[in-house]
C-alpha cells in the first residue's frame, strides 16, 4: 500500500539471517551463526562437528562490493585437511588448508594461511539498496578436533582508478585481484606493474568479468591474458576486447622461481613436503594509464613514409643536378661522350681515331697505350650494341677466353696486376653471370619468406588465442597493437628497408640504362675506361635490403629465440654480397659465381640454426664450428692471394705445407704480393680471434655472433680497399665522400640505439621485461624502432658508397687501374 512505511534496514538483515538459519536446518553445529565483518572467529571441527557462518551486507545501487575471506589452521595433517566452502548467490568457492601447490619435479609446498577474494556482486540497476548474504562452511573429516581461524572483510579499494598508483601485497596462498572500468573517453589502457624485488616470481593476468576468477598458480593461465613478472610487467588492454567495458587484474605469486629465471632453493631439493606460510610475500604497485589515441597511429605512419620519401626527393635533386651539369658540357668542342657509370656526359679526345671493332672487352689498343703495359692478343667480339642474352653462351665452369687459356696463370700471378688483366672476358657473358645473382635472390626470397610469414601468423594466432604473452619478447611498455598484431610499431618501423631498397634499385636501374645507351653508341669511355659496369650484384643487394625489411617485420610479429634467424638471414646475405661486390670491382673475371655464393650463404644459415639449437651449452658444437671457421678462413685467403689459381681439392693441405716449407723455412723470401698478404694476415687474425672468443665464452646469441663475423670482415675489407685506393693516387669524388661520412655518422647513431637492449630472448620472458622502456619518438616508437629507421638509412648509404666509390676512374684507362 502507498501509505505503508518501509521496514527498517536492521529488521531486514535480521529477517534474512533467520531465514538462512531455517533453510540450513537445525541440529548441533548445523545452524549458521550470524557473522560480522572484520571479526576473527576461532573454533574447531571434526568429522561430526562443522561450522556454518552467515555474513549479510547491503549493496548500494551501482556499487561493486567485494569480500575477502582469510582462514588459518595450525594443522599440517595432509590426510585430514580443513575444508572451507563459500556459497554466494551465483557461485561456490572452496579450498582446503593446508593449501598444496606443486612445483617442478612434483615438489609440494603447503600453506596454512589462505586468503581469497570472492567473486564480487554485480552492480544492480535498481535504485534501491539490495541485501546480500554469504555462507562460509568449515568442515573436516578428521576424527579429532582441528582448530581454525576465520576472518571475513569487505574490501574498500577493490576498484582501480586511472593514473593512480595502488600498492598491495600478495603471496602464493593469498592472491589478489581488482576491478577496472574503462572511462568514457578511453579506448585502450596500459597496466603497469612494478616491484622492488625480482623474486618471488609472479604472474599478472587480465580476465573478463566472469566467475569464478582464476587466481591460483595452477589455474591462472586458464582464462584471459597473462605475463610472468619479476620487477616489471606491462599489458595493453583494449576496450573492444571486453564488451562490458571492465575487467579484472589478477596477481598470483608462484611457489617457485624457475619460470622467472630463478633457481630452486637448495634446501627444498627432493620430493618432500614443505610448509611455507608468508615467506614468499611480494609487494606490488599497479598503475593503469591511458594508451595512445588513434591519431598517434596516423601521425606515426605519416612520419615513417614521409621520412623515407625525402630520400626519393633527394635522389631526384641529385639526378637533376647531374643532368644539368651534363647538358652544359655538351657545348664543349670535340663532341660529347657519355660516362655510363655515373650518367655524366663529358668531353675528351678519344684515345685513337678509330677503335678496333674486334678489341677485347677491357683490352686497350697497344697503339694508344702510353703506359707501356703489354697486352695479350685481343679476341674478336660481337658488336657492342648487341647486348642481349639471346646471343650469350650459357654459364659454364670454363673461362670464355680460349686464346689466352694457356697464359691465364701467367697473367693472374704477375707481381703488378692491372684491371685490364682481369677484365678480359666477353662483357655480355660476364654480365649474364652476375645477373644470376639477381634472379637467384628473388627465388630465394620467395621460397624463404612465404613459410616465414605463415609461421609468424601462427605465432600471433597462438598468442591471441591462449593469452600467453610469454611467447613473444616485446617491449611491452611500447607495444601498440593494431588489429591482430600485438606490436604494430615494431613492424611499421621496417618500412624504411623496403622503401630504400626499392630506391636503390631505381638508382641502379638508371645507371644500367645509361650504360646500355653508351654501349649502343660504342662509347670508348664505356668500352675501355673505368671499372667494368656489371649491375647484377647491385640489383641483388637492393632485393636483399627489401627482404631484410620484410623478414625483420615478420620476426617482430612475435620475436623469440626460435625465429631470430628470420631477422638475420638476409643480413648475412647483405654483408656477403657487399664483400663480393667490392671484390668484383677490381676482379670482374674471377669473382665467385652466384651458385657457389648462395650455397655458401646456405651453409652459414644452416650453421646459424644449429647454433641456436646446440650453441648454448654443447662444447662439441663450438669445437666443430671453430675448426670450420678457421679452415674456411685459410682456404678463402689462399684463393684470394693466388687470384683463384690455387686448386681447391683434397691435396690443398699438402700443397700449402709445401709452399710454407719452401717460402718460409727453406728460404725466407719476401711475399710476392705484399699488400694482399698484409690484408689476409690481419683478416685471419680477426677471424681466429672470433673463433677463440666463441670457443671460450660460447655466446648464447649465436646468430648475432655470426653476423658480427661478417660485419667485421666487411669493414676490414672496405677499409683496406679505401686505403689502397688512396695509396694508388686515386681520389674520392664529393658524392662518395658524402656517402662515406653519412654512412659512418648514421651507423654510429644506429648502433647506439641498437645496444639499448629493450628485451632479450636469451633470458626468461619475466627477466626480459625488466629491460622494457617507454616510447621515445612520437609516443609511438621505441629505441629499437629508431634502430630500424637509422639502420635502413645506413645500409642505403653503404650501398651508395659501393656504387659510387670508383666514379673517379671513369676517365682512367683500365691498364692503369691497379688491382688490389
């Protein structure tokens, strides 16, 4: 009736408790005793006596109420534990004391103090308060009395607030979880958890608002997203993943530390039961902060693409300046002649009035030679304008200069070699040989990349389905998800490799087209001057740079130790191709074939895989690898020193011993090729040092160890090349000089960011997260992303160094260009 007054709240609670007692039934120990929050209840139970407590409370409209139950029993009898059952309106929660946790090798840990948070009541849409009741049953099957303590409290700080730190304590038997609701204007948040102590190992989990909450070590991985943690953890949570716009943050302490990289304490070795009460307590602090907005994603993408589009603009400007300067030189007397290597048009009087139509590629007519270097008999060649592959012989293992086959050993073992001595083959056949590098690397890239993409998609799917964020080693403090990808920023930052790789291909294509035009014009500077132009290796380098970006992006979809080889495979190939190109510059006729080069890369990648599997602790692997490394260095040094005229077969060791005996012991003579000898001695010392270092220290990051070997050899050879170039009175033009300086500066900056370790799959996921750092660029990119940007630019400038380094020789006769 409208005029009837509402009953008093106290009367409602009393009536609720009376109804509960009547429902439970009478009898000794069967009637529930009214319980009060915050009061400690002590008692004893046995097989014939159990206790039931009823706790009633009032829930305000729109309020989420959480209740925590603390129990304790002094009994360590595992045969007759004390059983606690908590009944709520929509669920039942039960556990026993002592509470048993199982660790590694079935070790057991018993806890006599247990504290659990009950699944909170859902906020009611009613405008009036609602009454709730909780029953706590205490029982045991023991034939004797077992004492217990019970304390039930209401949590005051159950709901976490945005940008507000909250401190609390947890242990294996006393886990904690809290509620968080998304504010209206926030679509994504980052949960930051820190602790002063690395151990005990803990787990942070984000779970949907579903009862029961999985908050024990053996079931915390059953639901939601979770990470192991030592000192730091971070989980990015998006509103779209939680339809109710709220979630639980669960904190569980593990009974052992091995999952976080810690060792099992020596005092508990063996399959014995141990009673630990609060010895593994951990103080934690949680802060939930809003993540970046969608506008930051757009800014980051614009920044990434515009930064590298500026390189395209710079290249267009340089090409335009070249075109203007060349156009101005067209007015100079004696006609104009194009230098195909650089695309510059220059004017100069030809060496002779008419160049013999049948002169060898790279050979100079003796009547025009002022240097006095004698050349062998020239071979007839087709017209220079016919530069198609249709008339070219297939690649074979035999040199295509039959007239001089008899004196090949004499030519290549002269004390002073000139480029004309090593550029005697038909240019079309040599060019076809180097084009195989380009076509082969495209085939390798397709067959390598497709399974990699499929695998990393599977990795990402597993992470998304299982919620196990220990699978991938991200920088979780700066991991911005997009779609199904967990760290889109690490993938986006690799766009530089692809864009600059494509730009390098365009630059090489321009030079190639200009060179072909000059060949069609029978330009004497193209035929007989400067470094012979073969662009196959340059094309292969451009493809390799693009594929490095693709595979690095694939690796960063889910970075871990098992797929790190994806990130390094094409790095090996880039370093190897750069060394081959540098060697090809002055040795165009005797450089390695594409088949042998890629076969060598395949061996290196196979060793890298074996190193990841066996290189951590197996001494035998390091012994075998060091022997292979040293023997390969000696064999390659022999080939380089004798210009490929030292036969590689089973008798190589006997011949090497004979050479050492005759040249070093029987008569100590000066090396015939002193410059080459110095380079090879220094190179072998460097490689032997790497082998000894690996044998002694056995680095866990075997892939980076091999990459270091490649890079050091490349830098050593490049330094030697530049020094010998300057010693030979050659000069560096402004563009290659600028590229060298830019390469050194950008590489220095890139390496600084590379060594800012933000994660490490050499350690456990929890230990790796200790190194995580916030974003440093646009609030979107971290240090490793900056490394991606700078390393792409540094590789691009490095390629330009190799492309332009010998442009100063375009007007120098090949019989005056020394070989070193």
